[in-house]
């Protein structure tokens, strides 16, 4: 099960792809991945890395801003 941060990150990936008017297959080809991998990213089955986000931003021309909020009781 994805937590709120991961769900927001997955949604941002979808938004970037759609804003660039690309299909999963097109995005996969430009990024050097399979369509199945992109589908896995967009459903939360695959882990999203910083390198993936960099490539996504470059390929789609979309800015990716993330707010990382501390959760739990750690100081």
C-alpha cells in the first residue's frame, strides 16, 4: 500500500506525462524504459528514483516540485 507521499509522487509522474501529451509507450521510448515499467511507476509497483524524476523532467519539460514533510516522532 502506498503512503500519501508515494501516491502524490505517482500522481505527479502521471501529470507530467499527460501535460507533455505523451502515452506511456512514448514516454518509455524517450526515457529508455519499457511501457510496462512506466505503467509500474504509475501504479506504484515500481520504485521512483531521483534519476527517474530527472529524466522525466527533462523529457517532458515539466518542473517537478516536491514537499517532503517529516512524519513520525523523530527529531
